C-alpha cells in the first residue's frame, strides 16, 4: 500500500514538472529509505513551487473593458492611458476591450473583442499593444465570459496578487424599471442586450477564485448589497456610491504608483485607486465619490445593521427616521442613501437607549472597520461616507429579496417600513 502511495506521489511530481520526477527510477526492492525519499520529493516540490511564485509578477491588474455601448470612445482612451505605464516584470496589465458599431470609428474602427497584455507606448491615439486574442462575438454582459477573461489573464500573466476592474455602466443593485424590465447590475452589452446582475457578479467572482482587490469602474456600485454578494471572493472592494463621469478612472494615475512600488499591499493599492480618482475629479472641480471597503467586515456589518434596524422599528422611531431619510446623503438614484450618514442622523434624534447603543456600535464599525478608505470630493457629496444602502423613497421593489444581503437578515423589512412612512 505504501509503495502504491509513493508511486502516486512520484506521478504527481512528474505532472508538476519537478526535478523530483527523476525519482521514478527508484528500485523499491533494494531497501530504499521510503521516508527520506518522501521528504526529499516534498521538499523539492515545495521549493519549485516557491521558485515559480517568485518568478511570477507581484501584481496583475485585469481590466474588463466592456465598451460595447455609448462609452466606446472612453474605453479606447482608457486603454491608451494604460499604455502610458505599460506592463513591467513585476506589474502586468491584462485587458479585454470590446467594441461595436455606431459610436466611435477611431483606431481602425475594428469591432468585436481583443485581449492584450498592455505594453508601454507614447501614442495616445492608437492602441499598439499586441493583440493576443481576437473575440468576434463575445458577450461581455455574460458573467461566464468575465470568468473566461480572468482565467485567461491569470494564465497569460500569472502573479502573486490580482486586481480585477469591471469597466462599464453600473446601476448598483437596482436602477429603475423600464417597460416592466428590472435593470440591475453592471456591464451592459448593447450588442447582445445582456448584463450582469448583482448575483451574476457574485457567481463570476466565486468561479474565478480569490481576487485581492475588486473594483467597479462604473456608476453607483459601492453599495452594501453589492459588496455583500462578493465579500467572500475579494479582500477589498473599490467603487463609487455616486455616478461616475464617462471617463471613469484615469488609468495612468492608478497604475503608475503600483509600477513604482510593486510591493504594495492590497489595501495600499485600493487606497491608491481611490486617491487617483478623487484627486483627478476634485482637481477639476467636479464632485465625486470613491471608497475602499474591507470585504471581511461585511458579515458583521449585516448583523449590526439588522440589530439596529430592529431596535429602531421596535422603538417606533418614525419621526427620527422620516427626518433622517429626507436629510441623508443620497445619490443619482434617490433610493440609495449613505448608510453611515443615515444612521448618524437617526441616532442623534433618538432618545431610546437601545437605539443609541446599537447605533453607536454600528457607526463605530462602519467608520473604523468597514470603510477602509473614503475619498468623496465636492460640496454636494460632503456626507458621502463610503457605503450606500437601499432605503426606498416610495415603492419597495420585491426584486431586492433575491440578494444575499436581503436573504441574510431583516433589512428588507426595515426598507419596507421606511418606505411606508411617507
């Protein structure tokens, strides 16, 4: 039995391509010290895996640029911004860029999808990085295609750490109803009519394995509901509570600090992305939001938020909630309120000791743990503190109950109660 097990170990070593495979020539009938052979093979396999990891880049930044819509010209511009920095031995930039007819004819007016490992150049009008794959009919609104891209990028540019950026229109968990169709999520492909819902995004990240930093270069995506859906598959979530300008991230200023310091931690890179965005738009005099949320904190956040919401309802704090709801920082979709600001307003008006104590715990956890870094700029976003949540103004949307955040606790009941206080 031991002999069979050792043969299996040697076969595994051979498949791994290790030097230990040479041990397959061992003659087991000649009194071999099996323990020493096993230890030697294990040591060689471990060393070769460590060597392989050391040879990999420190970071690969994977950018899924779905420009198959009216954002096409910005997609081309952003890939050219990436080429200002380009890939290095330590930092790789892997991109899929999709285009369709009808919006922009620059750079040869090609159509479909292309994949690149971005190379540095000085031509801001043309993408010169070699095309590594052509994708004539890729559906960039299908979460399974996002999985294919990430798997391709990890194989083409292996790294010790990964950042994934999904680039496109975004609508948080839910934006509106158009002809009785619920429009939700991110990555709208106008050619196929498809997009990724919040559960789809969670499925995609679950399928690709752990990502160190996930970012949405898209509108309205920094919501508790979106973050909770993907919390188990990334360490930090970077996104905006508010809409983003069409130009979105300025990729040269996002990537240059990483290229200069490839040893950045995941938190450092998340902060750098937030700073790049808010410094750029703040410097232009535009209001904007961008924040980094610590994913591991979101389970406890959901529990604390539920406890507080139940206490508010039990105390019958209708006037405090109505006032807070009308004053809380809201965004382009008015059903989206800043969670911390809303809680602060309710707590300050409440005279109930349970509401106040549970509210203080929730406020402290949000500001001290959940929101790892916040970079809101502009007077109109003065109370954007880093994380939005669904608190509808009028009608409650029952589609909300398909989300992991809603299924986990009693926030749907609280949202219904709040919307009924008008």
